[in-house]
C-alpha cells in the first residue's frame, strides 16, 4: 500500500514538474509576439495570400491600414481568413485623423471601431499634421470622444505618434495620455519616428519615461546616421529590412526588458523595395536573433 502511495505521489510530482515547464515554455514563447504591417508589397496581394505569407514565414500576426473606405470594406476578408489561421491574429488597425479632411473621412474611425468591437483588436489613432486653429484643447476633446466610444465597444486605443504630425514622438504624446488618464488609452513607441525626430541616442531614456503607458512597440532596420536631406531620405534611413539595418538597437531592447515590456512588437515594412518572399524570412531571422540576445525573459 505504501509503495502504491509513493508511486502516486511521484507521478503527481512528475506531472506537476512537466506542467510547470510547459507553462514556463508557453510564457517564454508568448512574450513580445512579432507581427508586420500589410505594407512592403503585401498590400498588393489578396488578404488570404498576405496572411499565408506571414504565417508561413513565422509571423504572429498583422496590423491593417484603415485610411480609406475601401480598407474598411476589405477588413472582413482579412478577419475571416485570420479566424481560420491558428496562432495568427490581427493585432491592430490604424486610422489617421486629418484635421483638414471632410467630416466623413475624419470620422471613419467610428466605423472602424464598430467592426473591430469585442475582437481583441486595438485601434491605433494618428492625428495628422498641425493646422491653423488646432490646439491641445481641441485634440483632447477629439481623443476623449474616441477613447470613450471605443471603451463602450471594448476596443483599446493606442495614440500613434508619427513624423510630421501633431504628435511626432512617444515623449510628446505622453502628457496628453496622462491628462486624459483613461485605462483604455496607451501609446506606442516607433523606432523610425523616434529616429527621425533626432532621438537616436535617447531611446532608452524615452522608454523609461513612457514605460507605464506603452501598449505597442514597432521596429525596422535603420542606418547609423539619419539622412535629413528630404523626407524620402529620412524614411529610407529609418525604415529598412531588419537584416539590412546597421543601427544598434541593443540599448533600446535592453531598456524594454528593464521596463518588463512583454507586449507585441511590430515590423514597419513600409515601402521596402524587396519582394515579401525575400525579406520576410530574413527579417524574422534577424528579429529572433535580437530577441534571443536582449529580450530573453
């Protein structure tokens, strides 16, 4: 009888040990899932082909542009394919509120929120370029409306800083996020926009300042030096295939780990000249190398 009890106890210990290891393995692999924009040639392919390419190359998901009415219409095609694709999700959709646009275009965000409600998809919100008569008070009113409406639909909102726009960096976005002080509102850190703002040597400091409010981080390969001769040159030196970039993201990634950021990280593959079949696998391999070195929790 004692032998049977001992064997049972031993079996329970082994099962417990296995479960603990399995839980640890899942937690480790679920940290910082990696996804891509539907840019870099993907936008020229049907939704099913975009998702298959990303999934086959090891990406965890996608983010979708919702700038035009046609993008909203196409969303359901993406969603239906993603529902059938195990281990793959739509992490976010992004809209841009241009102050000079028509009322219909400015308020497209509401239709976007309606179609992503209760689907665990974030709304990334970009304010367009500064216009005469637009100030922080007006922007705050708009953003509060977006956040409150989105919260009623169970949609989280991320304020998306973007070069040459009202909010250009995470640091600049922080006061507004703090002022609105809503649990449904966070901000994103984009390496390309931070580099274009001249923050190449300050990324760890910026992460430390905004760490309590980060929902997403995005990254792309970059040059060591920013070419400021034109906007096109600035894009070209801050948005490259990850495998081609030479900028050292080590300090930035170390800062993310120190901040215990385990959330999703996106790949800004904007206007990459290579074909998706070429760069997607190489960029993911480079990301895995960086992750193993700097974000190995």
